[in-house]
C-alpha cells in the first residue's frame, strides 16, 4: 500500500521555505536596481572629521566660518557620482578633494576639483580644473609657438618645457616672467622677475639648441603681431586667457552646480550642466608630467594613485557654502 503522507510533508516543507525566503512588503529588492543617490553628510556631521569652530551645517547648508581645517568623510569612496551646489565670495579659493588616501597629506594624495573666483595663476588652477592636471575649456593656457617656413610647433609656455624641432633642434622654455626687468651685473644685462602687485611685463626666456653649432637664446614678449626671429625660427608667445563665450561659471555670490563622476580611470566634471572635464587618468603615466605636456605636482604617476579614498570639502581661508551634497556610489 502506498502512503501519501510523506509527499504532503515535502510539499509543506517546500512551501514553508518559499514563504521564509519571500521578501516582506516593506523590503525593497535592490539587487538589480539602479544606484540610488544619498546625502554625503549626516545631519550632525557625525560621519565626518572636521572642526566645529570652522564649519556649520544647518538646513542642509555647509558654511565656512574660520580656517580650522577641511571637512573629510570618514568613509572612503571609489567609483561614484557626486553632485553639489557651491557659492563663494570674491577672491575665494576652495575645492572638492576626492579619492584621498591620506587626509594628513592630501596635497599629494588627493585629486582636487578647483573652486575659485578665477584661478590661482598656476597652469591648471582655474575654477573647474582638476588642479595641476587639466583646465576647463573656457581657459587657454599660455603657449610658445615656434615656426619655420610652413612648419609650426606649439608647446606650453612652462619653465622646463621642451620640444624637438626639425633636424634634431631642441627648444626649451628656460624661464617665465610675469614682470620682466633687467639688472646690470659684471658688465652684463641680466633678466629677473621683479615682484610687484601692480606692474606687469610678461615674457619668456627661450633657448634653441641646434644639433650642430652654438645654442641661441631670446626673450620673447606676448605680441601676437610680431614674431621674434631666432636663427632659422620665429617665436611667438601667447598669454593665457579666458574664453568668455565658453564660460559657464555663475558670478560670485550665486550658486553653481558640480556633477563629478569618477569611474575607474575616467574622471568627468560638469559645471552648471555643461561637461568641462573629461580625462583618462591612465594616460597620466609620467611623474610630474601631464599628457598635454604641462607639469603636475604629484610625486608618482597619477595613474598609480589610489582609486579609492576620502572626500574632502576644502578650507582655504575664504567663505564658501555647499548645499544639496548627494553621492551615488557606483560600486
């Protein structure tokens, strides 16, 4: 005689297992859901390291009060989308620090999205730049243009920058002056950079070394209508300048919006809904040198820097406000 009781028991057991595995109505299935943005900062800043004397966080607005240090997340983030609004006063300098492996040594261990009224004068120190690495499209860095006949070479007008011209001739930017003056010493006239808050006399000292023969030097001034002849070459110095028709910054005192996306080696920055930075960190493979030829501050190749770290909101001694700070982890 065949008994049916064991089959009934098995059915009851399977049903029980299915019920125990089923999610409760208030449990959302996030296994296949899109990443969800969340507040980066806790309401009481308990998930951050900071000085209460330096910052306040009220009504969702983080406000600078005094130079008491940066605000750092205790958690670390690798791949993410970070969105926030920021507002500054005149001459302000601040920034968003990301993937920082050591907040005590953030200058060399973090990437910085620069916040500034204009820029700090460095090659990649403009508002919206990845500091020391890449400039936004509304700013063009200074350049040295070298021409011979129909050939033309363009290189960053940065001290130490060099390029190989025709017939193994090498051109080097020996020095960049903001206020060039001359002094007499031992019967020679020597150039030097005179400190002044008002005077300006920009120029570059350039050396051209042919494969044969003696090297030639020249001081080149930023006159686009005139080329400085040096041997077989003509030199022209183009000053750094803003491109107003491409500028998407809002004026001092108004809110701006950043969207920063870090995903593997790709780093993108949108300012006020316009993409202004799109770089591949894997291309930064040389120590203290960027793919476009300019120099950077880092003591190791940027491609070897940590791809995960703390996020910081920078204190640089000026009033700055942040709000609607939301992060979407992509990991």
